[in-house]
């Protein structure tokens, strides 16, 4: 079949994507433990290799996979879970699938490849069932409470105490105590609800999320010398945590990132500003000078 150079270049891109995803799914099949899910991943890997061979009949060349992309997605899946990694990768395929329609008249069999891709998506959605996703609510509880409560507390402590080490000490004591309290509350709440979640695991997820957030928010007060700079960087860290976590949720649950991010960021910064003002008032009217 005679194809023009622009079309051939596009097919080379498709071919490289297929061989890259073949290796990604093959590697993920070695990571996952469930035999049925492993079988699904190996089947998808084989389909991607078949697509690669189909594109090769048009391009007439062998193409090396994108090894950087393979390592990146395998690492993402190891760190953040198979669900997040695969959905992140699948979201990147949407543009490729849309471009298939542009060459449908020239290469009719592309419709079969597109059908395979849609079947892959359905198979992946059916298999994705990670423990951590059952406890997203517990993680949200820990992160949200820590961000709202501790950013507010640190803002108030900053203006009231104006001593960076004392602010860090007070913040750590407050944060750790609140984390233990929140974990205990989540344990009792989950036990009372009697749902499919394990109360102990729910409390651990909540407590860990809270403690992690506490450490990250206190860190600027431990390494910087000026309490106002420390508070500024604490707020930056809080925004980054909110952005990352809401992006994670948006990917795995297919929800709007912007709405959740703005709501959570606005709540945290609003509480921090109010607490900062309260700290100023209390320091002025009580007359405490440290």
C-alpha cells in the first residue's frame, strides 16, 4: 500500500505507542498478584503487540519502545497503585483514539484497533480494585482535617508566639495529639457503620495521612530562621499537597480536579487567614509577650 509521508509519520507514532504499552502492561502483569488480573494484563499486552505488528505492515520498520515512559509508568504504579498508573496512562490515549478517525478512510482496519482499545478500557475498569481505594474516605478525612486545622493553628501560633522553635514545638504537639484523636475517632466510626472496611485499617490510613501532613507543614519551621517565611512556605506546601491529592482523586475516580482543588484550597487558606487574625487579636488584648 502506498502511503504519503505525513500519514506514515503518524503511523510511526502509533506503532511506537503500541510497543511501549505492550512492555508496560507486560511489566505490570509481573507486579500484580491476582491471577485473573494478571491474565487480563497479559492479554492486553499481547493485543498491543499485535497492533504494533499491524502498523509495521504499513511503515515497514521496527521501532524501539519508549523505555523512559515504560520505567515511568511502572514506577508510578508501584508507588501510587496500579489504578492511578493505568488510568493516568489511559487518559493519555484519548488523543490518539480521536486521531484514529482522521485516517479511517485510508486505513479501514483501524476501526478494529479502536474497538480493541475500548475493550481494553472496559477490562481494566472491571479489574481495578485496590485496597487503598476502599479507604480513600479515611485518607481524605486525615488530610483534610490536618490541612484545615494545622494551617489554621500554625497561622495563629505564628502571630501569637513569634518564636519559630516554640511554634514548631506547639504545632507538633497539637498535630500529633490531633492525629491520634482522629485515628481513634475513625476506628470507632468505621466499627459503628459496619461496612466492608476494616476499622483498624481505616484508622491507620487516617492517622498516617494526618501525621504525614503534620510533618510536611511543620518542616519549614524546623529548617528556616524566620517565622513569617516559615508560615509562607507552610502555606505553599499545603497548596501543593491539596493539588497533588485532588489530582490523584480526579484520575482514579474520574471527577473534576478544579472544583475539588479550589474548594479544599479555599477552605484551608481561609481558616489560616482567620486564625492569623485571631492570633493577632489575642496577643494584643491579652498582652502576652514571648
